C-alpha cells in the first residue's frame, strides 16, 4: 500500500502536466458533486413528507384488493341481461336508498356494471359510499366505503380539490407537477452523487498506471 502510494505521488511529481490536468478535472467534478449534494438536500428535506405519503399510499393501492380496501364484488341472481331491470331503475333505487337510509347526497359519479356477476356498482360524487345492486331484482347487496378512492385522492393531491369543491383540479395539477419534478431532480442528483466519486477514483487509478 505504501509502495503504491509512493509510486502514485512519484508519477504525479514527475509528470506535472498530467498532475495539473487530473487535478483540474477532479476539482471540477468535486465542485459539481457539491452542487448536486446541495440540490439533493434542498429538495429532499421539504419533499420528504410528501414523497413518503406517495410511497405509502402507492403501496396500499397496490394491495387494495388483498388488504380489503376495495369492496369485494357481490353476485346477483343472474347474469342474463334480458332479465335485468333498466339502468334508470337501478339509478333511482340507489338515490332513494342513499337519501332515505344513509341521509347523504344522491349525486352519482359513476355506475360500474359487472355483467358476469349481474351487479351494478354505484359510486357517488360527494361521498365515498359504494352501493352494489342486483341488476335483476334491484336488491341492495352491499353498502361499503371505498377506502381505495380516499387513498387515490390522497396519493395525487386531489383530496383537497374534493373537499373544497374546486373546478379543474388546480391542487392536484400543482401537487403532481411539483412532486414529479422534484422526484426527477432527486433521481438526477442522486445518480451523480453516486457516480462522480467513482469517476474520481477511476481517474486516479488510471493516473497511477
């Protein structure tokens, strides 16, 4: 080890041009690395909570069916569409049930029809309730809260748009834009923080040879 270090210093001292050239390059790389480190720190500290939240909600969304965060699909009497009641009847039954039994707003966001199961899933615009109605009999088969929808809105920031009833999802667009850019910059700076020290060691190794 001491002999190699002696040879390295001897090489640099006997080749001043090579020494100054390598020193200039390594100093330049080190300067860039310090800049990337500052950028990485400035981004990581304020974004830590939000990135952790995105990671946690993303993990839960990936496991939503297995973790029971998405209501399981019930099964109706028949999958024969000829025996089903009309969609307008299903909508009307859902609105009556929500208004009279749940005392909640009746505005429907979407109706998800599952032909193989003979079931209609009704999701509402102003709350996270999901009704599952038998398409043949009109019977209410399930009344559950769609926890996965809450997680999705937390994940993309639209939860604030939902509560404040904003138009055009401005919070979601701002939130996703800044966090996406921050994550890309963190990845970029993190790569150079890993790669630049390797470049410097490699340059010193070649100079030693």
